[in-house]
């Protein structure tokens, strides 16, 4: 009798175990930029502590980086990992929208 070979199944990572890779595009230290970073850090620490990485990109210092993620307004948050890529524009003060946008609601 032929042996049935079982293949390992792909295990989907739950939202709580995957690592978030985030880029926050800002234009200097404006009140909206500061608020966006504070709101983002607070939400990440509450929902996925230690499982996120935030890269802050100041477009006043490096404007050429805006074209890579097609940034038209600031502050803009881009979640590049896990896929799909998601973008959220604004100061991230609407916590419910932020959590849904990051898929950690």
C-alpha cells in the first residue's frame, strides 16, 4: 500500500503574533506630526507591545522619499508589513479607524 505523505500546512499568523512594520511620514515637528506619533505609539503599545517597528521619515529633510510610497499629504502612516500595504492620513486621533487600518482592532 502506498504511504500517504503529509505536507506541513501553512500556519497563518494571528494578528497578535505578526510584527508590524510602519513608516510615518511627517514634515517637521508640527503639532499634527507630534500628535500622530504619540497616537500611533499609544495604540501599538496597547495592542501589540514589542511587535512593531516605526520608522519616522521627515520629508523636509528627505523629500525624495515621498515618491516611493506615493505620499501626497502629511502626516501619513504606511503599514508595509504584513501585506497588504495600508495608508492612513492624518494625526491618527481616531483610535477606532487607526486600529482597523492597522488590522489590529
